[in-house]
C-alpha cells in the first residue's frame, strides 16, 4: 500500500509539472512585459498626463534604482515563501502598477507606480524561468528542452508584442487611454493564468529545504565580487555589459521623444516599434551564426554601430520631419533594437564560459546589479540633458560619450577577452570544470601580464 501511495504521489507531481510546461508558452506570450505599452507610454505620459520628457526619463531611472536595491530582499522573499506565491504577488503588483499609471493625477503617483512595477517585475523575473526549469524532467536533456521551450515562448511574445504595438499606435490616435486599458487587460489575464500554475516542490520536501539567509546571500555576493576583482576576463565583460546595456535600455524613451520632436503622427509610433521588435526577434535566432562569423570581433561589431547611431540620430533629427529623415531614423533605430536580440544571449554565454554551477547564478546576479546601476546613471543623465536642451542634442551628447566609453572599454578588453583557453590566467578559469593545459611559454606570458597589471 505504501508503494502504491508513493507511486500515486509521484504521478500526481509529474502531472502537475506537465501542466506548468504546457501552459508556460501561452503565459509568457502575455506576461513577459507590458503589451500595448512601450510604443505609446511616452506619448501617454507627456500628452495625456502632462509630464515633460525629463520627468519621464527620471521616472525610468527611479524604476532601475528600485530594481537594483530590491534585488537582495526579493531574492530572500522568494526563497522563503516559494516561487508560485511570489509569481502571483509579482503579477498582482505588476497589474496594479498599470492601474496606477492609468489613474495618475500627479508626478508622485508616477514614482509610486514605477516602484510598484519594479517590485512586481523583479519578483516575476526571479520566478518564471525557474518554475519552468523545475517542472522539466531532471535528466541530461533538461537544459536543451528548457532552451527550446523558453525560445518558443519568447518568440511568441515578440510577435504578439509587434502586433500589439501596431494596435496601440492606432488606438492611441483615437483615444489615449485605450492602449493602457488593453495593457491592463493583458496584465489581468496573466495574473489569472498564474493561479493555474502548480507548486514544483511537494509539501513534504519543503520542510527539508533551508531558506537562504541574508548572511549567506551577502557571502555569495562577496565571493562573486572577489572573483570579479581578480579575473581580468570577467571584470572586462562586466564593465562592457554595464555600459552597453545602459545605452540599449537608456535610449528607448529617447526614441519616442525624438519622434515626438519631429512631429511624427501618433499612429506611426506603433508601426515603427512593431518593425523594430520583429527585427530583434529574427536576429536573435542567428546569434550562433553571428558568433561563428565574427568570433573575437563580435562585441565590437555589435556595440560600435549602436553608439555611433545615437550621434547620427541626433543630427538627422535636427532637420525635422521628412520622408528621407524618417527612413534614416528608422534604419538607425532598427540597428539599435536588432542588436539587442543576439547580444542578450551572447553576453550570457561569454560570462558562463569557464564557470561551474556554483558560481554561475552569482555571476548573473552581479551582472544585473552592475547593469542596473549603469542604466540608472545613463537615464538620469538623459533626464538632466532634456531639461536644458532638445532631444536631438541629447542624442548627440550621449552618443559621443557612449562612443568614447565603448572604444575605451574595447581597448581595455583587447588582451583579456576572446583569447585561446590556455592563454587565460588561473583566476580567469578558477571555476572552470575542465582546466585548460598551459605551455611553459603561456605561463611566462601570464606571469608577465600579472606583474604589469
């Protein structure tokens, strides 16, 4: 009887996990991020709610700062109350933030909405992929199967987001509130779907799991920071990622401000943003080919055009609205957005090289912390510039600064990243499962480089 009960319990758990896996692609399609939102949110906040461009960018900076500060406590919360409960709480807060934005009457409420959004979105990020991974069979094909399902779910979102962008642009030209109501509706659907997910850990096993303490988490971060300081390779990638992510994320609302400054009709906003999303979705599929083709030059080829494109956007935007200027602006926007697709996967691959499971999650957390800090600084700088000058001048200034920063960090990385495995120092491959063999010549060169640094 005991064996039958145990078998019945296992079958029940397997059935629940299969349900999670089956539902995940549909859930991700409506919940990865706000739909109907990004193409029109700048217009909504400036035209409908009456805020100026600098206030909108400052609110974005507050969101990023809140996400950075809250990452530690939210990680501990997830460990203590479980992924499903936190996913539900995250979606409720995520939906609430959309409702607050719809009913805004002053700037303080926008700040509150951004903080609520930061809490909700951060909790969702910590739980969603982990629930999928935990629901898959624990065998050698688990990672491959996870990547396949996650890629399908992400693709669903990108294409649905493209469609929703077109609808948002058209709807906004009719009534500014319609896209936000649609955004709120999709958030509500995602929250309802969250109730359908099952716990991946049986109640009897939960009792044996010790939650992560604050002391342990800080210890993990300290270990990662030590690795960051000593490994020239990881330090270079962290610095590069922080700067490049600041550019990629920081210019999102500047694009909308530029289109508004050029007096582009609102209905075009959704079509343009849909075109950009499709470009990112398509190019993301070719990240392996890009890496094989460009090899050590991959990060250079991806980053420099984005930085330089900011300068060009500023100069083109000065001429105002015309067919030729719009075509150039859309091409430059396309370059910026399409690069984002393959870059997100490639930087994770580079950082995970020569690492073990022990350090991988900590590197990911530290990468997010440094990137969020850089994004907050970049967005705040853009907000200050928009107070005193035009969007086109802001693009030129941040483009010049970004280009100089990218060139300097690429030069710094030249002898630290993209080397043959045997040329890395012992600290670079400290957590590698298979240590690369080094010749005497390589050991002498590494000792020389250590002394120089």
